[in-house]
C-alpha cells in the first residue's frame, strides 16, 4: 500500500496537520485549491454547473436561484425525478449489473443480499406501482418505519418515483414517537415490517406500528416479512409486501417533478418538546447530495462505500440513498449491531467486502477504542483509503486513533459538519486538497459561505469562539421550511441575526485562515451518541410519569457518547428508590425510545429557580459539566445548590 497522506507537522500548536500525498491528489476528483475561489466568485453559477453536470433533468431551470428571505429556491422551473437519477440512468450504462446495495445481515443469516442497479430498478418500479395501487398520488405523504434492510431504500425511492414525500422514522423510536410523526405529516400509508434481528433475537416492529397508526390518517400498512414472526393483522388495512409486489407491474413511469417539489420530510429535535418536520425539496437537495458524496468521499466506480448511519437519520437519507445511488456507487448497508456476534464485526465486514471508504460517528470510534486493538488485529483493513466522521465534535484522541489504527496512517480523515436542516455536508476538508487537522472540520464546501459571529453579529477573526452562521446564497440542499410551521422556521433559523444569516445553533471558531472547528450546540439540543435529542422532549416524557412533580433535563459530558441526558427530578410524594429510577427510565424508553434513556436520574428536594419561578438550567448545566456555578445571587432558593452539589458529586471548587 502506498502512503495516501503525508504527516506534516506544520503548526506546533495544532500538533500536526496532514496534507494529501501526490497519489491521493492524482486520484481525487478535485485537487486544485482554486475550486474554492472559483466557486466563491459566483456560487450560483458554480451550483448551476454542478446541477447540469451531475444530474439528468427533463427540463432545465429558467432561473438558478431566487432569494426572498427567509425563503430561497434553486433551479426554478427545472424538472427532474430523484429516483430516475438514482436508478434508471445507471441501468442504461455498464453499471446495470454493478452492485448498488450490499445488504449485510447478522452472521447466522448470511449470505448478504446484494442488489445490483438493475435489481434495484425492478424492485423500486414494482413498489412504486404498489403504492399507486393503494391510491397514493403525487404529494401524498408516506411514513416509513423500517430497520436497516434494503426495503428501506426501495420504499424511499419508490416514493420519490411517484412524487410522494416520504417521512422515515427511526425504527428504534417508540410507537408514540411514530404516531406523533404520522399525525404531523398526515401520512396516508405506512411501510413497515414484521420485525428485525438485534443481536440474534427477533424484535417485533409491527406491534409498535399497530399502536402508532390507530386513530391516524393512515389507511394502509404495507408489511415486509423479515423474520416471519407472529404479528397482529388488521384485514383491509394491512398488506404483505410480497403479496402486493407479486401483482405489481414491472414499470412505473417516474413523475416529472419540479425542482422545488418536496422530496421528503424528516423529523428532528429542536428546542421545543415537539419534533419538527424539516422539508427538503428535489433539485437542490439532489445536487448537493451528488456532489458532496462524490467530492467529500472521493467516490470512484471501484470504491466500496460504507456509511454506518441508520436510515432514520439525515445521514442515512443523504449518504445511504440519494448521494451514493445518484453517483452510481456500491455501498454496504448493515442491519446488525457492531458488537454482534463479537466486537470484531465491523472490521470483519470491512475485510470481507473490501470496503474502501468508511463513514461513521465519533461515538462509534470511541466505543471501538474502548474495546481494544485486539479486535482490529485479526482483520485486514488495507483496502480502506479514506475515513470520515459526522454528527458530533471529534476529540483529538479519537481522531488520532482512527487515523493510526483504522487507517494505518494512510487514510485522510474527512470530518464532515452538517445538520438535518442542511441536507448535505457543508464544512469539511476535501480529500485531494486538505488540510486534515485533528478536531477541525475544515472549510466551507465550495459554493457555500459560513462565518463565526459574536452575540451582536460581528464577524470574528481567527481563534475567537462564537456562533456559526451560513450566508447567502444558501446551499442548494438547505431546508425549505418546517412542515406546517413557518413561524418556527423563521424563529429557529432566521431571527437570531435578522434575515441575512442562517443561524446553525452551533458554536465554532476559525483556525488557520478559513478552517472551522465546531464546538457543539449552543441551544438545548443534545448530541447523544451522535443522535439529536431535545432536553424538552425528555423533560416532557419524564414529566408524564405519575410520581414526578417537575423535572429539568440537561446534557452531561460522556466519555463515549459525547453527551448524555441527566434528569433532575422532584417527586410529588414518596421516596426516591432504585425501582423508581428504573421505572422512570423505562417510561422514557416507552414514550420516546431507547436512544433517549437518561443516564442519571437525580432526585432533588428542590431545583434552583429565578424569583419569577423559572428553573435555572444554567446552574444545572454547570453541575452536570463540573464547571464553575457562577453567580447565584438571582436564585430564589440558593440553599438547594449545596444539596445538588452533593447529589451529583460536584468537584469544582471555584
Ligand atoms: O451540533 C452539530 C452536530 O450535529 C448537529 C446536527 O445534528 P443532526 O441534525 O442530527 O445531523 C447530524 C448529521 C449531519 C449540528 O448542529 N454535528 C454534526 N456534524 C458535526 C457536528 N459537530 C461537530 N463536528 C461535526 N462534524
């Protein structure tokens, strides 16, 4: 293996900065630094060229960009179909029998299931006809509640084919969470399965689906048979996937969609207790998905790409569906857990399928670091040539470990910063250009502009911590609104600095000219193991338990997960106990799902309040982070702080 990157200690303070080797530069799609300047001179023309070169359009747009903030549009009047771009156009080329999706299952269930582009084409066409046979038309919403099986991608693409926006809900979310999202989207149909395997055991998903659809607008439930377990069945409403597919025609004409027609809605957590439906449209989103996939991961036809995200998150949408499939890549889609049947599973998959580009979250890296190197040493990881991360800030130790142990010091690390709202990556180094700096995501993707501002909106220079914003023209993949909630859209993203800047809710600082280091959320959103959670959602769930009088949830640092929820709980009556702790935790799991389980429940006699009666979350946050508490003069009940310090094991003495 030749060295793909050179380790150059360029800046003592940053303790090492990587630049791409000549070989990496030669192979990379982009290796000329001037791309940034070129794109920045005229971002609209830059993106218009990208849209024209990357995608197939039925009709070219009349105007590339229009901005009436807080709204903006891309490729106005342009017509295309996202599914056609991800599937049909490849089957007209040699890629017809290229592997599109290698669906890897748990070991007892192997061999894996590989779908070529032609297989995918047939399945998607048939499923599009299935949806049509159920009366789904352009504009109708379809909810999808599926685990990591290729039917998830098939269902999403089938929706895109007929112009029905999909709303995918993470399969580990609870029935209640699914119901909320179905109700908000007014979905006409739900696509789910009987169950899936988790660490060898079948999990029943249909039960949750049944509970969720009751009393909603869902008329039909399509159920894929994955495990063959017993399920409840509601005649007339429930249909087996395979039975409908057996009757479906082989071809479905793709709907001609407007560039600004909605491609999907994806619910994510904001600062309120209610998840918000982020709207993504077709032409701009797909342009960003295509080019960020191609350039960030430098995907070529001989690459095998593995993005470990769940399909229920935006990373799964953009980098397990619309990005890799629109560029015609081969991808791994893994159904199982990283530690089943043992802690070598991820490395075994990389070895077995010759994965070349691996994209995961820092939490995963920290977790496998903790499992020890012996698990890696058993496997040949030499096919890897590029590594990438997403979802949360990566600490230096994890970055170095990823670089040295997984990448064998030859792979660049592409730390991609973005959000559900941005649709695709926005800040990261490009593999053929660099630099790759531990803990620093990198530069704005060509054709996008970001700045770090202070509270007043003044642009900050090098090494000053502030707030990250995006400036006009806004990336083509950016959200176009919050479903049924224009006020929240305006309030969340455009009110902080007036209408000129999109507020990301992230802290950042510029290092080395135009490279950004991201420092985490500045609002009440947590990133727990890379999953986005709102403290308010967890508070609402805990508040719904009978024994709880009031509760405040804050984020606490966690060695592996990055952050984790701590809940300060005051009881109505009765005494704290281990049973009650468990009961409250189980209650959260039932209401929201296991990813939202608090790490600690701290039973307090009182929580700090202002004189007007509001909980002082600032104090609780400092307690959780072991940081100085600061001024307590405005607290109505300062005596409770000492009690809380004891309860949490607070050590800070300043
Ligand atoms: O705080 C940032 C963090 O994840 C948030 C967005 O979360 P979500 O919408 O779930 O999307 C995750 C996948 C794109 C951001 O506001 N974040 C994401 N990527 C990074 C990051 N923080 C630091 N470094 C990153 N590379």
